[in-house]
């Protein structure tokens, strides 16, 4: 399907100038129920055209009208950038991992801003905006909201070779303006898990909450996971 679309457009498009494509089709006639992403890290699986290889494409589907603000594209292009699905594959409790947080989870969620961890992977955060607390002991950090520019955005505390605990600040700003509750959001990243299998889980982990809208911590609240305790001490204008 993608190859056919490229061939149809090739008479007036020099594809050698581009590294990624977006194909929009009539949602009443789309061959796909959902708007998927095509990504290939192997040139032999890419689409050759005009002396280049197209490895990244997002296409719309019959669900185009269902997603407000065109955010489906931000989800699918997130895959093209290397991000994985944060919702659970299967038919039961599909959003039990991260709830409404991150567009890579629930596209229609109340807090679709990319997680700080995803921003770090994408290179949108500088190294000096991430605090990695690897030493045993106590410490404190002021986290500025991920929806704003500047400041420290992430606290990471390694758990083992594959996983780490992450803390970020979420506020009712930007695409998170409909967020129900503000505060530090704590989650666990497990790099050994594949897309759709819970590589990121918001704490506390529960299989019955598909929204996680109450997950941000309250002032003076503590949260413990794997013998690591996070305490939310205070809130100010900066974080």
C-alpha cells in the first residue's frame, strides 16, 4: 500500500529529499482499521525510491475521525522516532500500565504529553536536566514540570541492570491542561520488556485502574518500590 502511494506521487515528488512520509487517505475507504506506522531499521526492508530508502512512514486509517486534534499522528510518528506502545496488547485493561499518561499510551488520554523518559530518549532533554541518583542514601531535587522549558526534568534511580525508577513533575499545562491531579508522577522503566508488554508502569502498580488520574503524589506523601522511597516534600512555582 505504501509502495503504491509512493509510486503514484513519484512523478512530482523527489523522495530523495525526505526521510519520513505521511500518507492521509479517505477514512471511509482506508485499507487499515487503525492508522499504523511503518518503521524499518534494516535497509532491505525499506522502500527504495529516487536513490534513497524510505524507512519511516505513518498512514491514517478508518479511525482518523475518532482521534481529536490529530494526535494519532503524534503517536504513530512517535514509533517512527523509536518509541514503543505503552498500552497493553490484548483486550483486557488495555491502559493498565500508564493510564492516561503519554500519547504512546492512550491517544485520547487527559495527559498526552510525552513522558520525561521518552523526551530523554528522543534527545529533547539535555543530560544536565536529568539527575541519576545511583548512590545509596538520601537526596533531594527540585523537578520543573515537563510541560515547561528549562530546569531539571527527571530523577532516575537505577533498580537493576534493566530497570530504573523515574520521577517527573506533571502540571495542568500544554496538552496536559485537562489533567485531573498535579504532582510528581513516579514510574518504573524496564528496558527488557518489548512494546505493549509494560516496559513502563506508573506507580503504584495496579491492574484495575485504566486511568491513573490520581497517581501524582500529594505533598508529604511517600511511595516505596523495591526498597526505594520517594517523598514529595513541597511545591513551589518552579516545581
